[in-house]
C-alpha cells in the first residue's frame, strides 16, 4: 500500500488514557508528511531526469549505430576502391606490357627488314661491280684489239660505219 503526504496528514489516531500527546503526534505527522512530500517530489524529478537521460542515451546509441554503420560502409567502400584501383593498375600494366611487346616485335621486324635490305644492296653492288668489271674488261679488250701493234691491217672506222649504216636503195 502506497502512502501519500495527504494520507499522512489525514491520519487520525484514537485517543486513549495515557496515550501520546495529540499535538506532538500531529506535529510529527505534519513534519513527516512534509518530508515525505519532498521525497515524492524529488523522486518524480529524478524519474523525469532518468527518462530524459534514457532518451538522450537512446539518441546517442542510435547515433553510435549510425556512425558504426557509416564507418563500416566507408571501410567497405575504401576496400572496394582499393581493389578496383589495384585491378585497374593490373590492367594498365598488362596493356603496357602488351604494347611494349608489340613495339619490340615491330622494331625487330624493322631490323630484320633493314638487314634484308642491306644484304640485297650488297648483292646488287657486287653484281654491279662484276658487270662493270666485265664491261670495262670487254672495252679494254676491244681497245687493245683496235690498237694492237701487231694487227695485220689497221681497221678503219669509216669501213665499220659504212658497214653499219643503213643501205640505200640501189646500192650494193
């Protein structure tokens, strides 16, 4: 059973012979009621403060949960970004390696082509030198034959020219 300060104030006791002094009992009850009233007010104030504190605690806990979720999300996003950047870097490196292999292959092909071109030019030079030597040798032999001191008769150039010239009609 709960008592209120009003219950304490309204409480009446029977008087008996040799009982307590009614004024002292009534004064004590009044003092007790005042103290009890103060305790009830303080209890109500403490309960209100407890509710406010609990509400504030719940708000703080909700904020903490939100912050934890945000932190977890940020960590996950950070890891995803790092993984994506790593994959992209691997792709870039692979593409660069492929491109460098293509460049090296093209350079090697150009080198092979240049070596082939140089060898072909050397062959052409050798053939040209041989043909030139043969031509010069042939002309030298022809010159020696024309100017040979022991030749029976000097060859006249006019005879060669008339022999090579086109014949006119009616001339034998």
